[in-house]
C-alpha cells in the first residue's frame, strides 16, 4: 500500500497562518449563502451538525470523479489512488489528534460508533460482574447508552459523577466515585447541551493514578479546540466528521496502541482479516483489524480535507475568535428579560443553551425559523442534563468559526420577536 | 412578525396556552392515558369520565409548548357531552385540518370543529403537527383504555 510520507504531512503544519478573517471563511461555505423564509440564513445549529466548506466538497467530488475504486486490494491504478487518498487521510487524522502512530487511528461511522466499539471490545473483556463504569451527568445519550448496555450484560454498575449549577463536574464527587471497581471512565471533552469544557487532563491524571483508562467523547471539541491526545494523556478519543465541517457517516477513534493490540475485533468481515479458512481466521494488524468491510472511502477523504481546512486556519485562531463571539452572545442574551442561560461553566465553547420565561423552547425555534435563524430546540440527546436543570428542553444556539456578531444581533432581534408574538412586555 | 406566525399564534391559542382550561384531574375520571413527544419533551396526562358512551368530564395535566397546551385545552372544551362516535369524527376532522388534508374530511365535520378551526395555521408547520395532535392521540388512547403511553415518535 502506498502512503504519503509523514514528513510531507508534517511540513504542512509549519505553513504560516493568516490572521483570522471571518468573511474569507464564510466565502468557503456555499450552504451559508441562501435565504430562508425570505431572510439571509443565520445558521446557529452547529452543535447538531455543521455546514461544509467547498474544500471538503471538492475533495469528495475529486475522489468520486477521478480516483475512485475500492481500497487496499486492487493492483490497478485507480485502487492505488483511492488507497493513497484514504491512507493519507489517516495521517492527517494522526496529525490532527497528535497520535503516536497510524495504527492508533481507526475510521468509524462517528463518535457514537467509536464509543460503542470501545464498550463492546475493551469493555466486554475488562468489565465484569460488580465492576463500575464512571461517566458524568452531562453526557450525550451516546456516551450513556453503550455503557448501560455493557453494564446490563455484565451485571456491572454505571456510576455518574454529578455536575454543579453552573454545569461543571463536581470534581470532589468524581474523585470519590473513582473506586477500586472502576474499570473505565468516559466523558465528553465539551458538553453538547451546556458547552462546558471539561478538565480532561485532570480527569485522566486521577484515573491513571488508579490504573483506569479514560475515553474522551470529542465530538463537540474537534470543531472548536486544538486536540492533543498525547498532552491529554487519554486512552481513547473519538470524533465525528460531520460536526467538524466534514461529511456525515464518518469519524475517528483514537486508541493507545498497547490497548488496541489487546482488544478483540469489533465486527467481522473483509479488510479486518489476514487470512480466512473455514476452520480459522487470522485477524489483520492495526488499525485494519477494526475496519471491517469496505469503509466510507469518500467520507474519510472528505474528513481529511476538513482537518486540513481547520489546520490551515488554525484551531488556536478559531478558538480565540469563537471565545470572543461566545462572550458577546452571552452578554447579549443576558440583556433579554426573562431569559436564563443553562450552562455557565467557567470554561465554555460554542454553546448558548437557554430558556425564556413563558415561552416553550419549541415555540422559540419555530418563530426564529420564520426569521431565517436556525437553532436547535429540545433535550439535545441529553435528557439527564435537562432533568438536572429542571427544564423539559432548552433552545440552543451553537456557534462555529463562520458565525458573526451581526448574526448574534439577528438572534437577539429574533428573540424580541418571540416576546412580541407571546405578548411579553 | 409575519402573517404566517400571526396565523399560527392566534390570540385564542396564546390565551389557552397561558390559561389552559380543564387543567386538572376531574372528579370521577374513570379512564386516563399518558402522551409524550420525545422531540420536544412535551408530556400530557389526559383524564376522562365516560358514562353511557358519552364524555361527561375531561381534564389534563402536563407541560408542553404553546401549540400542544392550547390544543389540549380547547380539545377538552370541545369534547364535553360528545359521544365516542362524535369524538372519533372530530379527531378525523382535526387531523385533516392541521395536516392540510381537508379533502379527506367532509364539510359537515369540519364545520363541527368550531373554535378549533384556529389551528388551521399549523398546516404550514409540518413539524408542529405532532404538537397539535398529541392531546388528541392521548384522548383516543384513554378512550380505548390503552395502558401504554402514546409517543409521537
């Protein structure tokens, strides 16, 4: 198999970065430039899924138009080109996450599959009766249910670290819950419902003191923050392409090689085997052992292009820009009478979740849509978070690198329309 | 505010959402059912007292958006004194009204909706149809003495 050399990928990192220019960024996203209900679209549903830059669309179009065949097996030119594009994306992911080796980069359908993979392989081998899995109260359903399924099967217990009124993990409680029976800790890097940036490095240090591995759900972090699995020290880290401006149906699971080596296969099929007879199958080496079947080739290539795109702009620059935007949005939202922000952690990214006295979030969503403003309303697949804050649902505006202050102003003005419709003075 | 919003959120709908009628557990309610819309978290419990095939008393509890609360409130007002057969006819007419498929409903039934005709604006908001019909599906479940909660999903 032919693979782009690591030095080639490394060289890309050193390219000088331009100052952050939001208008230039916006020009890359064709989906942003349209009218909804006769008004220019304001897209603030990025935590659900993000719009795609033409660089991603072009990369996928190029693959399908010129370089497409199945990967890893063909001896012909097109198969070699497709394999090269696919494996090159693996190196991009390695760089994006700062993994140690391409053997630690497994392509999956998304974060949900990444978590399920670990629960069903590492979990099934290492979690037994009476053992414990530790998560937090702010997890997305996809970081609750796979562990519940595992615990149900193994007669193990799911432990949940509480969060405080701001939306931060109660670290004292976390320390106490980390016990002799804890076999794995799994938590979000950034909460999708609250925007909290969790102290992952501290969590990892505490868990490792007890020899407990940590999985990090990075779905909401990847579009906003630089990720460095070596610095975090986590054992598993998983991300979704579609939330970071890449295509749907593709994501990455990073795992430390020493752990992955000992894990049984997840699914059986082509590409994950070295040899098969009816008596015995020898499994392939890492990372292919965890990639059964023809993968989402174009999706992986698109994801690689999305990683290039973010790296080119620079996640430090993106993070700084978004922080300023989030501060502005927070301040503006607080000026609206009867509005309460849900999630006021000390360190936050992207998410402005809120409720408005006298108006159900669903009605807010419908009225804002009439103003061309896309927000999410509901429980955001985090019902325990809603219960914790005593609300059935929230409205959520979630920001991305292409949003502007003017768009925040449109949101605020839309919320005054909501008040007007409901006759609130 | 545009016309479409004004039609959806009419005064009478806002009034019923803020001050829902029959928002209580009525005395002698012999049947009840729960309804749930997982999409937006709306929950309703509907209580109904049926005697000789006629709705004698009806009430509801729960929390939801303006459309679902107003729909539940106005539905309970409309149902008192109706026979189960009449309830069924109103259900069909209301469903036709909010989905915009009025062609499937006869003129007479639509006419019997009375004040409930204010929900016609919902037809422009397909994702809100479930909000408008949650209480209605729950009423049907209560009349059928269905144990399992109604879910819109």
